[in-house]
C-alpha cells in the first residue's frame, strides 16, 4: 500500500510504533525499577472484623490493635529488607481485588489472615490459587482449639504454610518465614 506522496503506508503503524533503540533502552531502564520494587514487596491482607482488634473479644484476640499489627509487620519487613503493602477489608470482593493486584504487580509473596472468610470463601481461595508467589495464612487464635466450624480453612489449600495460635506475633513469624521461602527460591 502506497500513500499519495509515494511513501509506503502501514495502517497499524500507530498501534505498533517502530522505535529507535534509544526509546527501547529508556523503557528498559524504567521497567526493571518497578519490577524490582515489586520483587521486594510482600502483601499483608486482613479480613473482616480485624479492624476491631484490641477491643473485639480480647480474651481470644488480645489487646493489640490493627495499627499495632501493622507496626509489627513493618518493623519485621524492614529488618529483613522487604517493602510492605498492609491492608484490611470487611468485604470479600475487595480482598479478591487486592489478591489480583498482588498478582498483576508480581508481588514477591503474600500473608493473609482471611478471618471469617477462611471458613467460607471459595472466591478468596480461587483468587489465591492464581498467585505464583508463596502465600502464608495466619490466624491470631488457635482455630483448631475453638468451635468445630473454624477448624476448616478453604484458604489453606493455597497456602504454603499456616500459622495459628501465636497471637499477633504470628504475623511476624509469617513474614519471616515467607521471606526465607522467597530468598531460598531466588
Ligand atoms: C480471626 C477471625 O476473625 C475468625 O473468624 C477466625 C481468626 C480466626 C484469627 O484467629 O485470627 O475464625
């Protein structure tokens, strides 16, 4: 196909720009930075009612607040040289969206306390099963020493490790263990 001026015309030229090596090099310089950041990022996701930590059934979940847990997680991650995304939601779909985000951004690993959704959510399990990165499941309480319905967790099917019964210290153990798993692989 030739344009009026005798120049060949490529209808998809705009969609598939042919760039000089300078532009390609510039992109190459940028992309690895973002990829490198995410390669050092761990997601810590918290499910429903964990925003009430500290005041919710303290005889089971203790007196530490979610802000205390975040501080503990950040200190642990920082000591190990990891960056942290720390989130909590009372909504199943939002947790699923964050798992998709961790997948899309190629996070290095994910810690999740799915709280009540542990025992009911196939949607969260399915989302976790799409992640190539290792997953550690955390429960503050010992779910095996409580009501029978808490003994089964759907999420465990996708988890490389499960920690329960250590109180909020379990989060620090989860991050430490996850970091060791990632380092061992990479
Ligand atoms: C937290 C919850 O909210 C419960 O629904 C789970 C978990 C246990 C925990 O121990 O962190 O059954």
